[in-house]
């Protein structure tokens, strides 16, 4: 009988456990109404996560991501979208310091889907 009570207690304690990922504990995802644009939504993500390396004095200065035209070109003509979606630790994953939160990645992907607009017309 004690064995069943002990086993029931373990099962109930495991059932009540909650698993959170680092991303789920971060700030609430940003909800964007309308089309995603570079100036309103994407530039701040690129500035915070990419230009430390992808600028004039950065490690990856050969692929600058400082201007709208450069970021648009990287989306259209390089593997930028693929590299930001790779899991942590994967070869070529960007940024090197760790994967961006999924909502930031989704914003960049939606910008591509919405036509890579610089700003609202």
C-alpha cells in the first residue's frame, strides 16, 4: 500500500511540473498591425543583433547590414533568412552569440513576405 501511495505522489508531482523555455520567459511578443517595414520594425532588430559584426569595423564587414539597401540585398541574395533560423550551435547560425527570439525572426520573415518595404507609403 505504501508503494502505491509513494508511486502516486511521484506521478502527481511530475504531472504538475511546468516546463518553460528561455524564450517563453522573455517579454511578450510584439504584435504588428499592418505590413512590416524596415524602418518601423526591422531596423531596430538588425541594429541590436547584427551590426556589431556586420558594419565597417566589424568581423563580418564584408557583408554590411547597416542600411536598408544592404539588408534587403542580404535577404534577396544571401542566406540571411536561413542563417537566422538555424538552431543554436548549428554551423553558420547567426547571430553568433545565440539565436534571436522567435518573434524577432518572425518579424524579419514577415518583412520578406510583405515585400521588403522600407517604410509605409
